[in-house]
C-alpha cells in the first residue's frame, strides 16, 4: 500500500489562530482529503501543533529559533 504524505513550509492548518495561514487553506485541505493524503507535515507556526482536518493528521513542527533546543521530528510512515 502506498501512502501520500505532504510536506509544506506554509501553514494550512485552519485550527491554528495564526496570521500566516494561506488564504485558500480550506480549499487545499479539501483537495488533500479527496486524494487520500495520509499525513501533512508543515511549519510556519513557531510553537508547533497537532490537529486533524478531514481525517488527516496535521503535524506542525516547532521553529528552531525559539530556544536552544534542537527541534526535529522522526516520523515512521
């Protein structure tokens, strides 16, 4: 079974109250659901977040500029 995973810097998680979410995020999220995307990894929201939109998990990675810790994610697909 093949899975489709999306990586994007720009934030498309409409559950985050953030000025930097792109204006057509709802449309993009619908397209991702239509194509059976299994997970979205994104950035642009420095504090990080995890949400589910249309049954798809969205993981927003924390920014490395917030503190001295190394912020990264290892994902098992």
